[in-house]
């Protein structure tokens, strides 16, 4: 059952419009998806499987209307059969995020969504230097030829 259903139109890669019914997420599922979404989709540090899992859970609260009946997109097959392409799917995901939050740009707010690419860019730009610093630190702390500690006594 959809919560506060809202009819929207999504444009596909060819510019054609497709109608969907989006829904509010139950509170705990909404929290889970919002906790996973930003970082699982971050360039270079994201985890596609977590992103896919969150998308599938979210899309179960999206429907299409066929012959007067709502069909919830509860499986990957239903999504593939009713969402025309990947671009439309991403637009649909963004609409679900907007509808279910105030910080992803709902109600005309600039919110979090416009800031996300900037934030992810900064994280991914800094990641190589952070990894190098950590690797250098690990190497220096595990030197095999380091002198014996003055605190150790032969036994």
C-alpha cells in the first residue's frame, strides 16, 4: 500500500514522458535508505551492491498504473519492464528522495541535493592523498629494521 501517493512524470533518455506513482517511505525503511544512499553512490568510495539494495527497497514504493491497477515495482524484473532506461530510473530515484526528505530539495528548498556532488567531489579528490598518508604511516610504523627498544630487557 502506498503512503501519500503522488503521480509524477519522468522523462526518459529519448525525451518521452512516463507516469509513475511515488510514495512516502515507512519511517524505518526511509531511515535505512537515507543512511545508505549518499555514500553508497559516492564516486570511487561507493559500494554498488549497497546502492542497488537501497534502490530496490525504495522502488518497491513506486508504482505504475496498468489497466486501472497499481503495480508496485517490487522486483528488478518489474523495474526493468516498466522503467524505460537507466536515466529514467535515476530521475525516478531522485524524485523519491525529494518526496521523502526535506534536505534533498523538497518544497523548493535548495537543501542537500545540490551540495552532494560538491561534497562527493571533495571526498574523492582527497581520498588518494589520505590513502597515501595512511600507507606511509603504516610502512613507517612497521619497519622491520628498526632498532630494539631501550625499554626491552634480554631474558
